[in-house]
C-alpha cells in the first residue's frame, strides 16, 4: 500500500469517531456522558477526563462508560500531539503526519485498559442477546475506536483493518435490523466512502475483506447520522472533511459554522472556519475569522496544539495573499516562521512566500522559496505541497479561482 493510499484510508479511519462519542441511548441517558463530550468538544479536556473517569468508576460494568473515557483519552492525545486539524486529513499529508509521536505510557495504558474493558463488556452483551441493536452498536463503536487509535496513534493503518471490518460489520447489522438507528450509518457510511476513494485493485481487496463501497451512499448515510442526536457532532466533523475532499467547500463551511454554534469554546473550529472560507473562495471572510481567532488564541489560557500560533498566522497570511494584500501577507508569513511551526506548515509558508515573489515579478526569489518548500514538503511527506512547489517552479504563480 502506497503512502498516498495509506493516507487516504487512514484519514478516513480517523473520521470514524463515528459514533465513538455517541451519547447514551435515549432510554437511559447518563448525564456524565453528554457533559463529558461537551467539555471535550469545547477543548476543556481536563474537565472532560474528570467526568469520564468518574462515570467509568461509577458504572464499571457498562461498555459505553469505558468507551467514552477511552475516546476522550484518544481525542486529547491527538490534540496534544498536533493531529487535531482538518489539514491533516484532506489527503495532502501522508502517513508520517498521521503517525504522530507516541503518547505518554500512562495515557496509552489507560486507553488500552478502558478500551479492552469496553470491548469485553460489549462482546458479553452480544453473547447474551445477539439480537440487541444496542449491544451490536456498542461493540462496533468500540472496534471503530480501536481502529482509529491504531491508525492515528500507532501509525499502523494496515493493522487497523481488522478492527475496522468488525466495526463495519456490527453497524451494518444494526442498520439492517434496526433501520431507525441512523446513528449506525456513520461508521458504515465512512467506510463506504473510504473504499470508494481507493484505486480499483485496492477497492477489490477491500470488497474481499468485507467492506462495502459507494461514495454517494456513504455520504447519504453520514448525512443521516448528522440528523441523529447521538451522532450529530461526529457526523458533522466527518462531513466537513468529506465535503472538502469532494470540492464542496461552501457545504463544508456551512457545516463548520453549525459545529461552532454547538461548541462555541472550541477555538480550533474558528481556525477551520477561516480555512474553509479560504477554500470556498472567500479570502476576506477567511481573514476576518483568522484575525479574531488569533486574538482569541493569544488570550486563551488553555493548552494549545503544537505550533498552533504559527498555523493561525500562516493561514491569515495565505488569505492575505489571495486578497493581494502582499505587504501584510509577507509580514504574517515571516512572523509565522518565527513561531515554531511544525514541519509541514513551514513548507507551506515558503510556498506562499514564493507566490508573493511571483506576484511582485521577483522570479529568482520565488524559485528560492519554492525550492525550500519542496525540500521541506518532501522531508515531512506532504505530497500536495511538494507537487505544487514543483509546478510553480515551472510556471509562475498568478491569480486564478481557488479550487
């Protein structure tokens, strides 16, 4: 499997929070679960973990309680190691970006303990009543979380397929036997979409392994899950990613704005709104969102994603290039380089600086920036950036519609 294919499939495994963070069944809604996830989605991870640990201790024989704690541990691990933005999962960054540094051993051990307990309890429930849609759902959600952790934290996308297949089969059973459980459509729809994105030979392998395909059907299932209260947030996150991959930038922007209404303390959603506005061809809206978001970042005392300030400034600089505000753009891009950007961001900063030089008819300076971008992008395995730098070394940048 090539790096590009690993990225395409692996990033869609990531999108399958897919019911992992679903709220409890309506018949017995334990308060701690939605509150814990509300805290996590608002980047208040200490509070989220406190609530989830408390609930797992209070309900030690409930699969969902252990899965909830494991999920929030996973979400926090992605955040603290820099894997919490859509840029990582648009297909431009390969598995080296998905394979982030390992989490602290105590975090990894706690995750494995509670995920193992969640799987064991769900399996026992299925053995007691194989016709229980909730038991099948819990089992599939736990296996889906395991697949996502293996792919994102361990960087072993191929090894995640077994758990992914079990998640898919469990939730497909739920959809077949309990059609009103549209929340199960998130796992099934995400994997269908992922399989459809593979090349034909690899798609055949996926079919043989037990995965269904169909991009449109996959999106329909996820859209159905977005209307379900248990999976609304996770499905919208997946849709924002998939709409962006499909070039439906206005739809992605609209979904992100809805997410931000639900989770107004999540400053990274404002970063994503700015990025999505730029991709939608709205650089003015992007600049405004990123300027206010950068001010929020600077006054927010909570923990930050590694290199986060550089990312905000780079994104605003990119918007200002599109606005042809070149002096302001250069000021942002040069400042971003001083803010400890992660490797792939550093490469893309040089790409934007090359565009500015081209717009100023300074071709030698542009070529120097594109060469720097190409080398950084190759080192940090960002093929989109590397290809773009190569293209711009052959043909100077000029304004054209944003695709």
